[in-house]
């Protein structure tokens, strides 16, 4: 990801300068790097043409940001949604170096891990 452009703006000479970060793609301004990162992932992150993301392992829930009692951790939800292209990135297979992405839920068990490992082995033997 590109380094953000940082500018200090001063609206009132008696107050200290407020440091803002700007998106280099659309020049939108943010008060911190976290908000800039979330903006970049939500608005500008691109996956390759024809690339499909893996299916969400959560189906209809429960989602990691859901808290018992009906409330949600909205900050965690925002981060999950912003990083979905990374979390659900598809496999990258090659003869020399392959990367396999297996999104898991919080209640993963040894059986699921063994199925995932077997699936990777079967895919690799077909390369």
C-alpha cells in the first residue's frame, strides 16, 4: 500500500496544527492512518480480474463480531468487512510456491484441519 501524504493544517493560529493524512488515489482526508487504511481497503483495494473470493466460513452466522445478548462489536465488524479481500483471498497455486487460504471459524476442530490439509495435498498432487 502506498505511503499516505501527510499535511499539517492550521485553522486557528492559537491552536496546535492538526495532522491529517490524505489518500493518494482520491485525495480524501483523514484524521488518522487507521481510517485511511480502512478507506483504502473499502474503496480502492482490487483483486485480480476473474479472481473470486472464497465463500465466507460464517454462512448465516454466528459472526465473530456478534456478542451474546444481541449486541455487535461494530469496530470488529468494520475491520472484518474492510479486510474481506485478504481474509477470503483465493488460493495461489504454482509449481514452485503455492499459497492456500483456508478461512476458519472460531469453533474449528481437528477434523476440519485434517480435511483442509487433505484438500491441499490432493490439489498439489494434480499440479
